[in-house]
């Protein structure tokens, strides 16, 4: 009887010991992961408890547990707000424009860099295009303002001196969204290209050698080998962007926004900023954040399912 019990217990003990040995062998990798795990735990998961105030009439003096519960009243206030249709429209349009016009240039730049055979020229182009990614949006706006400031910018002054009229891009509602897209493209195209370059580096070079033997030219190799090789990365980035469809870039929009372009530039995040911090209505701001999270989850699940159905890899 004792021998039987020992026989049954031995595989479990062996498996546990193997797990401990694997953990011990990977101890340095686990130690390196600890700061990242703590960051997400402290700044992403613990603050999720704050969604409670979305269902309360939150009062700073009473705190979370002392504030009265109001159910879904805050959500109804958001949906019935006269500003809600406008900020939803602006948020969706700006987000869709970012997806449409900022993803393809990243991939095209990566493809062009991949075709460059001169290492030093490739490094120079990468440095120039990747540099703006490290600039804050305040500095980027300062650069844009120096060129397009009404009546004083370099390009504005040049256009006026040439007799072509007054150029007011920063205060013109027709040019506000294109200005956001172009400045975002200039700032982040280098970073986006690096992701695709990393994907290009994983493509088996023997495929290109076999294509050369079969007589394929540069365009044929790109169409049949390079593009399929980075398709999964493109689909992954697209799904992630769909999950952030209601995040139209608060930092950029808030800095570029002015009174004359509110009708085309006021988005959910800027509206929440005014309601939550300027008017101290934290419950309304939290309710809006919960709404954004739910919509983002629906979009990312839908995009992942569609990607799988059309033959993509998806996220999971």
C-alpha cells in the first residue's frame, strides 16, 4: 500500500521539482521582469478600483466609501450631454484618420529602408526619422507655431509677403485635423518603421535566394515574400489601434486646440479633462473612462475576430 502511494506521488513530486528547476534557471529573467510587473500592478491594475466613483456622486471630503451611490446616473448624464455627439464624432474621425494615414507610411518607410544597400545612408535616414519621436508635443507645437503662427510664422510671413493672402492654419477649422495628422506622422513615422524593420529581419533569407534562382525581380520578391512576411505585424498593430479607437491623442489635441477649432477638435479626453479637473466632476470623468474602456474592448475583440476570419493571425 505504501509503495503504491509512493508510486502515485512520485510523478507529481518530480513535476514540481522540474518546475522549480526551470524557475531557478530563469531566475535572472524573472528578476528583470519584476519592475515591469510592479509597474503594471501599481499603475494599471490597482487604480482600476477607482471605477467605483463612476457609480457614485463622488465627494472629495467623503471619500470613496462615504460618497452616495447613484447607479448609472453619471453615464446617462454623459450620453445626454449636448456635447456628447460632437466629441464622439471628432474622436472617431481623428482616430480613423490616424489609422488610415499613419499606418501605411510607417510600413512604406520600413520597406524603403530595407531596400537600401548603403549601411551609412540607412543609419542616417533612420536617425533623422526616429529623432522627432523623442520630442514632447509641446516642443512639436512650438516648431509648428514658429512656422504657422498667424501673422508671425515663417511660412505665414512668406505667404503674406508674396501677396498670396493670409495663412491661418492654426485657427482654421478646415486645416486643424490635417495638421494633427501630418504632425503626428512626422513625429512617429520613424518609431513605426522600426517595428516593421524588426519584422523584416525575421524573414528567412533563403526565400529571397530561392526567388532569385526562379528569376524573380525586386518587386516580385517584395510582393510575394516581404509583404506576406510583415502581414501579421500589420494586423497586430491594426487590432491594437482599433482597441484605442476612442483615444485620439489627448496630449497633441489639447496642446493644438484653441477656441476657434473646438467644433472640429474637441474630443472625449479634452472634454473629460474640463469636466474632471476644471469642474472637479470626477464621477462624470470616471464614467466616461469606463465607457471608453468598454468600447475599446468591443472593438479589439471584433477586430481580432475579423482578422482570424480573413486569414490573419490575430492577437490570440
